[in-house]
């Protein structure tokens, strides 16, 4: 059974840094994309940073230059280094893994980790 587990959230002052980790386990197929999303209170969930198996990455404009997504394919781990944090980065951060099977693909979500940035 595939499990996605996030860790590393917490409370930090504006301008500080946090590193989130996402561990994907239990898959017997290749994990293609592993992405980070976030959802702030009263707002829709948004894609923050995306990583593909081939190493390609993508970021939402609001975090470019501040956040870096990195990946260890051997361990099925993805990290999100968040620097120069702002109060508007406060949200629950979710990891999503997309696994490709013979007849299609499926998304698996973690339960999320809270990031709170105080001003």
C-alpha cells in the first residue's frame, strides 16, 4: 500500500527558513511526479513546486527564488527548502505522488504538514 508522509513543518518568523520532507513508500512502480501543494485557510489548494522523475522542476511565481524542490529517486524522497518565508506562505503543505501503472496512473496524497510564518 502506497503511503505519502510529510514532515518538517512548524512555526517560523518571517525571513526564516524551513525544510519540508516527503517520503513515498510502498510503491512497486516508478514514482513519476512528486509535487508540493499548499492550502491556506479559506483558499483553494495550489501547486507550489513540482518535480518529475527526470529532474525537471517547476514553481509557482510567488515562491520562485525562495523555494527549492529537490529529489532523491533512489529513496523516493522529495524535499522543499523554503527560504525568506513570508506570512503569506502560512498554509498546510501537502505532498502528492503520481505513480504510473500499466493501465494508467494514480495520485496519492499525504496528510499535510502545517507551516506558520509569523510577522
